[in-house]
C-alpha cells in the first residue's frame, strides 16, 4: 500500500479502540462520536479484508489479526509523537546525554542549569551521574564531565577548571584543629585517589600519618560523612560553597593541593553535534 493510500484516521481510531477496548472511550479521547470511530474501524476492516475486533456485549476484544496489526501501528504513532514533541520554538529538540561526576553536578552544574536551558531551549539535556569511572561509548553518552589529568585514550578533552583539595569537616571537629599537625589525631576520610592526603601533608611540610579512614568512591558522599562528624574529608571546597556559607561545613586551613581538573570529554570518533557544541561553548562561557 502506497503512503498516499494509508488510512491514517482509520488507523488512529483502531489504535485508540485497541488501547481502550472500547469505541466509546476511544471516541472521547479523539473528540469524535462513537459512531464515527466505529465507522472508521469498520472501513479499515473492509479495506484489509479482516476482522480486527470481536464486538462483545461490554466492550471489544482484539482478534488475532488485530493483535498482529496493533504493535506496528502503536509504534508508528509513538515514534511520530516523539518526533513532534522534540520541536521547540520552531526547531527540533536534540537529545544530549551527559555523564557527570556527582560532586560536579550538585556543587556546580545544577545551580546553573536554568541558565543553560534558557539559552539553549533546543537541547534536551539528560544527566547521568557517576563516580568518575565512566565508559562513554558503552553507556551511550554524548559526552562526560570528568575529574583527572585529561589523558583518556581516544577521547577529546577540554579543560574546564582546576579543583584544588583542602580539608573539610564539621564545626565541632574544626574546633580541635588548631594546626595541620592536629589532623594526625583525626579520622581522615579517603577517596579512591590514594595520594590525596599524602600530597596535602607534604605541602604542609609534614610527614603523613597512616591513612586508615573509610574509603569513598564519591567526594559528595565523603563530604556528607564529614559534615555528620565522621571525620575530615579532603575535597574541592568550591564544590561545597553553599555548605560552607551555611556553616554546616568548615575549612580549617587555607592550604590547598591541586590533584586534577574537571574536563569536558567526548569520543574523538564522534562528530560534534549542535547540542554538544552548545553545551561545550556554554561551559566555556561559565568558567
């Protein structure tokens, strides 16, 4: 059957009737009369030479022929609806799937998202948080914000900004920390980067103590543990500015050590789409 001959109104009536198993409820959804829906379905059955519904005293039941037709019709209407919904302000919406380190997402990106959406309404942004271990291709992502040195094989990496580490703790713990030496008597919370605390102590001119505190795969969770008094975290203070301002978190010492940067990354094998270019350029403007 050629596209010009496709009975779209009849197929729509059939799909709605199959979903509701009722001509009456289908008619309400389509804003037509029950007789109009029944007439459309009857015409489709005649055109196909097959009965699609069994008419029951209370509703409808799909025949084998109706069951065979329904998945294709339903999928076609769903796909058309999805495409039409992607249009915004006269331009088709483009999905952008972004993997984001949880700490960066909460501490920096989320407060700025309304500005991005206002500036780029055509981008349908999808955020997927992670603990900095990510497979862009395997997870079907367009790009990812990562923390590290920018050396990821097969990946284009654009630097965003440095995030130096400094001790962070609850106010009650901070009262005991008169000097960096006092940290040796506290529980030092650890990330998966084993060198963070030794590097900070070295920068302070001290020999690092044995670091035996709990290990966290997320700086966000680690700092939350510190705020609850579980120990002292070493994390980028800029990502926890609100907690510092509200007094839930204290930065007892000014000393920071740089252990990496945040980067926007994407696969070199993939072309830069308009949505990715918009996100990349917007990030560059923000930093």
